[in-house]
C-alpha cells in the first residue's frame, strides 16, 4: 500500500521532495481529510477525550505491540522513530500541525524503552530528576540554534 507522500509525489526512491505543487496537493489532501473527519466520514481522533492515564494507554499499546511486532527490538523501534521524526520535521517546515505524528513518535520512544526494560514510570521519575538538574544548569546557544549545558 502506498503512503500519502508516495501518492502525491512527495516521496520518490525513498527521498521526500518538497515542490510547491506537491506541497499544495498535500495541503489539499489534509483539508479533505479534515472535512471528512468533521463530517463523520472517518473517526476524529482529535475529539476523543481519554479517561485513561498515559501509563494505562502505554500498557495497552505495549501489549498490542508485543503481539503485533514480536521481533521488534529497542533498536528497531528507534529506527522507526527516526522516520516519524522526518515526518514531524516536514510538518514543521510547512507549518502543518498534526499531533498524531508526535503521538506516533512518543509511542515508538516508549516501545523502545519498554523493550529495554524501562517503564513509563521509570521515565517520568527520571524526567522529574533531570528537570531539576537542568533548571540549575547554565546553557549556551550553539551555532545550529540548539542549546547545550555549560560543562
């Protein structure tokens, strides 16, 4: 099955091409999808309000992942994450806001961590600890517009 990018010409031989014509086609396709979602033709994931915690959702997702992708590894999930990041980069470049792409990336990051024996709770504990450390650090801007802590 072809991806949306392949159908409208963004992808050729594994390379994403960003011509203005293809970009306009892509935006039109997204508008049609938004219309279909708004009019009940396809599910609108943006309107779903979950009563589950992120830990519950991740436990459900990981159980499914183990059954569906039994040969995946922590490393292979990171490789797939790189592909999702490219999609997010494209969206940023063209100011397209698709939170589901961030959700895909987050799922793959959790998948990698879980397959490495690191739970969402472990990540959230480390997040809090790392935030406290980062708040106390001095930071410098790098030439590529990223930031690094001063060592």
